[in-house]
């Protein structure tokens, strides 16, 4: 199946390679797609509106918020502005049902957190994401 590439042109330049790789991988049979090999330190479950449905204790600690404060919030609120074109990424995810790459979050104190993630649509329709921390800084 050919995947439309129309949305990629508006994406932030720093995510274009990851998006191109994702689109290329989507055209391969499922068994031959590369695995991101994320060592899951943090797990989140989000709904189709990008809102947290559940989060691991470690993710709460990473961001500096309680589980109750995170549930129902969009993950957009914790993404560093200007680092990812979230609507484009989410549209591509909706097509593929799977994605992996690099994301930049901001914790409660404003520290930027570089994470590698892998996310997929589960059979119940929710999206599960697993992350590992690669680095942190201002």
C-alpha cells in the first residue's frame, strides 16, 4: 500500500528522517519491519485524543507529576514546543498503527528530556508507548 507523503513537507526538519523511515518501513511486510529495541523504562497508555489513560510510576517520577495530575492530559502538554509537529506525527501513526523515534519532553521543572520511544495501537484501540531516557538538559 502506498502511503501518502503530503503531510511530511510541513513537518519540523529534525523529525523528517524518522518520519521517512517510518513510511518506508510501513511498506514492508510486518514480519520484516525493524524493531526499535527500546529498553522500556517508562510506559504510557493514551487514547485517540492523545490523552493519557494510564502511566507507569516511573513516568510520573520522570515528569515530576502524580498519576492523577497526568491522567486526562494530552501528551502535547509535555512535549517541548517546536521539537515535533505533533499533528503530522499522529496522522502518520494513525495510518501505520506503529511508530518509533526520538521525542523531547519537558518535566515539571522545565528540564528537557530526550527519550527514544516505540508506540503501537493495541487491540483495544488504545495506544501503548514505551520509552527510555537518552539524556536530559536545559
